[in-house]
């Protein structure tokens, strides 16, 4: 199977390489063109534009940074819409439901087929093919691309109509961002209370709150190390979109709102390109009153 891939950031690069390793033919495109070079070394072809990739490949996947990037790749000159007739577009970016719906309607109107399929998981799961795929939209297309999803992920869910995948991803990331803030506060409180934060990690890992995120991130956070598996600026974007979803549905979300403020503070401190666990640094700032 030949697959197009638009967007070679942390996630897109890992996912593309995974497909190449499993024998897929992959044609890639990235706005910063130099990022394509490493993929060529792994056997990928390069498309000059999103339109060129879609023209060449029956199936094209996008993994882009935010709603504006997702819309731009579809609607701008030399974009996806120019050659989408009879072809299939799978958007795996994390966007809001409205953005997904706009893209879906435009692609369907041009005779194309659309599936949204955001993922739960960051750099390491992407490299290992252990993502959780949250798909919605064209069920026939979902069934066709399951061989791709089986390489990229450990489990795929089909959630019904377009927008449901986006909503599920935002809910998941909202919970994750809120948990990370509580975790950071706990580590800091333990240390300032004269306790060993390393021992706290052991206690948490043996109880009902044991989870992969604490186990993976905790030791690095104690060393003030935040290599970006999931950039903080993207986590804050997802918190913002989740809060907007809460507004639409009249759901009070004070915990998530507070977490969002912490991520915004971290961005203002210049931490946006570090891992989202770098929100821990906001608790060390002199003006923190907690």
C-alpha cells in the first residue's frame, strides 16, 4: 500500500518511519522541507506540495500541529483539495470538532473521502507503534486503512460521526494535563515538606494511582529534564480547546481551567517547546504563591 504523509514533527516523523519499516511506500511533505531529508534516507519519496502528495497516493495521512495548520494544508493553494477527488484523507492531528467538520465537508464536496483519527500517545508510543487511534467519519475508509492503523497503534476505536474523534482526544488530553499539574504540585509539596520525592514516586507506583505517565515522567522531572515527547505548547492548546468544548456543553471545569493557567504561565516563561511536564518549573518561580 502507498501512503502519503503530511507533517514531519515529533509524531509525524516517528509514524512515517514506522510505516516505512513495515514495508509501506510513503511519500512525505513538510512545510520546513529540510525535515524530509531523514525520511528519504529511510526510503521515502518527497512531494513538492500537499496537492502533489494527494495526487500520487490514494491514501494521505496528516499529522499537523494545530487547527490553523490543519486548515491551511487543506484549503491553501497547492493544498489537499486540488486533487482529492476519488482519494482518501486521514487527519490524525489534534484539532477541535469544528475544524474536523470543515475539512470533512470540503473533502466530501470535492468527491473525496475523510476520516479523522487523532491519537493518544506521544513520541515513544509513536516510535513503537503503540498509539491509541480515535477514528470517526467514513466507516468504509476506516476499514480500508486498518492495516495502517495496526502498524501505528496498539488499538483503534471507531467513534461514529466526524467530530467524535476530536472530542474524545480533547477529553483525554484535558485529563492528562490536569493530572500532570496535580503530579507536579505533589512532587514539589513532598520535597518542601522534607520528604523524598523519589519515595513518593515509589509509593504512587504501588497504589491505585500507578500509571505510565507518572512512571515515565517523574524521574526526569526530579532531574529538571524535559526532553519534548509532547511539547507543552501543544498541551496548552489542547487544554484551551477542551475548555471551549466545555463551554459549548455547559460543563463547569474549574480544575482544567486552573491547569490551563499553569500551562499558559509555563509558556510565558519560555517553556513551550519543552515537554508538557515542564509545567513543573512554574512551581519554582519566585512569584508562585502556593
